[in-house]
C-alpha cells in the first residue's frame, strides 16, 4: 500500500500537457518583459483614498530575455520546449 501511495505522489509531480504549461508560463514571460502596475483613486464619505500596486519580477530586474524565461518555464513544467517562442505570441505585444 505504501508503494502505491508513493507512486501516485510521484506521478502527480510529472509533466503537464504542453498547452497548459504554455498558458501558465505567459505571466512569467510578461513580467520579464516589463513591470505591471495599477493606480486607483476614489472618494467616499470618509474622504479621498488611493492605492498603488506594482509587480516587478526578478527576471525583469536581472534583464532576462522574456523568450528565455518562457522557454525555461514551459520546459520545466511540460518536459519539452514551447511550440513557439513567446515573442511570436499575440500576448507578447503589450
């Protein structure tokens, strides 16, 4: 029984389908391309308020190529390279 449990646990760590890996890795590649942020302002009965949110990845700070970030991410999740480079995807054009 322990052996079966161990095999099931190891199987869960295996590669995922290529399309799923590519979809999951888009965000990492976009963040390597440029930081993302939001600014919000509002007014209410309590007065004025605002919020500021910025997400900057270490890949961006290190100047890593978004294509390389995408390819590495897909490789690690799917066990194979992406079907096409990040730069050829419509999502790469911001």
